[in-house]
C-alpha cells in the first residue's frame, strides 16, 4: 500500500518540535496485564495437606508487549480472540491499569497517572469502541453526547462555540445536524458508529485507539466507516492504534501490523512486508488462512491443538506447542523481538537462528 | 432546519411536545389513576378546611355518638356521613386526616430510603471492591433486622430518653426515620445490580476515556440508566411504607390513637368488627387499597414512559 510511503510525509507536516519526529508518539515497553481469578483474600485460602495455603491464579492477558507507534501511522494489531489485543487498547487508554511495564505518550509516562493528571492526555488520545449499540448512552441525545467532551475539555467555551464545534464534527463524519436532538437507539449501527467517531474527534485528538470499530457492523457499512476513519486520518493527521481480527481490513488500512498471540507480539512489520513475506510461523499460518480467489487448492498451514490457556502459560515461546519448527530452545527461552533489515521485527528463535 | 438557530423552547413548550404528555393523553388508566390519586392527595392535604369536624379537637367529639353507621344504613346520623368510630369521631374527617398522615409517612420514608439506597447502591456498584463489600454487608445487617425490630428499638430508646409525649409529638418524623432506615437496602441492592450491568457497557468506558470524573459518570451516565427499576420499586416501597406504618400502628408503635393514620384507623376499628361496626375498619381499608393501587398503576405507567426504548426505535 502506498500508505507506507505517506507516513513520513505526514510527519514532516507537523510543525512543532521537528527533532521529535524520530520519537514514537506512543511507546509501550514490556507491558503486562494479568487478571486475578481467585477473588478476594478469604477466597484465596485453601486447605492443602493439612495446611492453610494461599492460592492465587491469574489470567495472563498481556505478557511483555513492546510496541512503538509512530506519528501519522496506523498500527494494526491482529490476532485471534483472547490474544489480548483489546486489553492492550484498554491499558493504553487507561481503562485498565497495567500489572507491569511502561507506557509513554510523547515521551512522558502515562501508565501510573491519576485520572486528574491524565486529563490533558484525554484530549490528545481518544477511543472508538467495538459495539456502537453499547457505546452511546441511551438516555442522552446525540447533541448532549457530543457536547459533553467539549464542555469538559473546554470549560471556557461559550454555548455557541460548543454548538459550532459539534456541528462541524457532525458534518465531518457525515451526519446531519438535525440528528442532534434524537437518541442513539434511533439510528442504525453504522450511523451510531459515526456518532461515536464524532464524539472521539470532537476534542481534536491526535491519537485514536480503535477497538474493532467495524466488526459489529454490517459488511456493507464496514467500508464506509473504514473510509471515514481513513479520511479523518488524512484530514486531521491522526495516528491510529487499530485493533482488528480482519486481515483484509489490515491490508487496506494499516501502515504497520503487529501480530499477537497469547498476550505476546510475535511479529511487527510494515503491512506490505508482512503480507508478502510473513516470517513468524504463526503469522505464516494466519496468512495462509486468508481465502484467495486464484487458488482452488489452498495450501493451509494446519496448526495442531488449541491455543493454550492464558492461566497456565507455556514456558519459553508461547507458540512452541503448536509450532512445526519448535526445538528445545523454544521450550525454555522466551524469544525477544529482533529487528530485521526490511523494517520488520520477529520474535522467533527459528528465524533468529536462520532455521526458517 | 437547524435546531440551533431557533430559540430554545420554553420548559412548558417542551413539556407540551413531550412524549410524556402524549402518552398520558392516550392512557385512560393513567388519567383515571392520576385523577383519583391527585384528588386523594388534595382532599387529604386540605383536610383542615374540608373535613366537617376536627378530630384532633376533643371538644368536637361526642362520645354518645360513637359507633354510628354510615348514611345508607338505618340508624345513621346525617351529621356523620360515614358514621363514627368508637370514640365518637366523625369517620369522614378522621379518614381525611389519616390519609394525610399516611401519605406523609409513605412518601417521606420512601424519599429517605431512596436517598440512602440510591447513593449507597451507586457507590457500591460503581466503585466496587472494599466500598462495595462494606456497604453491602451493612445492607445485609440492616436487612437482618425487621422493620418492627428497628421500630421497637428506636421507639424504646426515644421513649426512654426523651419521654413518650415527645415520641407521640414527633411520631410522624420517627416513623419516616424508622421505615426509611429499615428499608434502604431494597434500593441499594436493586440499584447496585443495575449499576453493575451498566458499568460494563461501553458508554461508561467512553465517558472514562473522555476524562469525566467518577461522580459525573455515576450521576450523569449510570444513574439515569438505572432509574427504571428505582421507579418500579418506589411504587412498591410507598405501598410497603404505608403498610409498614399500619403494621407498626397496629402494634402500638406507630401513630398514636389521637393522631391516627389509615393504619391506626383500621386497627382501632378491628376491635369492633365482631360487634357489627364493620365500617370503622372497612372504609379506611378501602381508602388504603385505592391509594396503594393508584400509586402502583401510576408507577407502572411512568416506568413505561421513562424508558425511551419502549416508545421510540
């Protein structure tokens, strides 16, 4: 896609702080997030062999994810259900607090800030949710929904200015201004998602986390909403963290792609590179699963077994039990992301050793 | 075309165009209930001017005129339309005054319950964790005392420390306090349950991502979406409060005989039901039933109207 080439051009359009062009807008370092399964303290106590022991179990949703998101790019995160991609989005937005690791936004750490300290960042980063049927407050009119972020972040604006801004943002996502007095449930899924996008755009953010924004929509509407997001990126110089499981969307939309498996990133690469030469065995299997028109006898890579449970993580590489190229080292040592000359990063011992 | 260019409609204009009024005009049961309820409330609160006699004034009570039947039964005195009770008080007047007392206690107690219960339920459901555990255990403890027990304890303490004349004087306030404190967990639990359901929805996440504070999210976003069950239980709770008050009065813990509520009227007539003076119990009983029924039916209608999903979409 030519979007790869566009990304640096967008960078150069941002006038402020030219030396920061090299610096990623969002840096995620060794992020971990685990959820306790064991309930409160009393529920953790068990009798075992005549002794009272405390037993805690965790779902390891994210295990050491490191990502850089450059200004102006659209980083897509793909992976199957339960691989932790939505959790990454929620931790980045501060909806969940991380169990470990760092998140830096524009060079400043944001993972341990209080909600008050986060407020200036809320204006710069916004989120679009998966389900447009649940992401609009059913008791608020569209006008109220769109005015709320503006009133919060611009307390000095008068009524007219807020209304003008709402009208502008409604026009930019293609919804008529006279929808304002209606309620969310009066609209279809695609219209609601436009409203949700308008709400996110209302505060003029520079970074948007989109958590599967089109997967709840009708296929005929998906392209419209996707185009709307791409137009918004072009017009407003947005940076996206785009969570999806739809590889066709990734190919169309993404500047770079991060493939996640069981809470870890196994490969990050520019979209074209990833689709042309997937390196990680899991990515290869994923790519081979895309139905193609040209071949009538598809060469699927069939993975054996199931995704292991994130409660008891496998040792070493999380993929080793299903990987056709796994050896002893894969069972013991956790692979790190290693940069390749074509701009991709792969976390695989076999790729590192040149076995693959 | 644009709504912003036109001047903001007045409150009245907005009400006139609202679905609330539209639905009201088309629901005959709501109209009937509202008519009955409003007239009961008006009559009850205008009792000092409407009632033929003042039942609180001992000089107007004639003990010789006790247990007179209502006007349609032979032996009635036309001065007492609905007859008299065992003390010779005009039943119509005493019912009007009693309805007023019952209404004040019912609404007052429910207001207190709702205030405590909604606040605690919202905090417990939204904040979760320790706050939730603490408030819900408190609710459990509260529920393990029955209303009667709270009434007995509070009544005993107040009577012992401040004297029983003080208790009779402030009986209405006492009953509001007792019933309000005894039943707030009903609200807290209902509200908490719906807050838990609402909290996991994405619009709450969206509000958090926007940067709104917990208080604003709780009261502006979550609370309005949990109000339907609050309305529904409010109607049940008003009925419950009025009936709790009647039960307490029946045991001598509620309104004193000199300032009876509908409950104490039913109770005072209960002793005479066997001797043929059924009207002393039955007429206040009918008033109580009508009152509770209209409140419940109105509550049902309001619940339907307040949910925009039921009428639009």
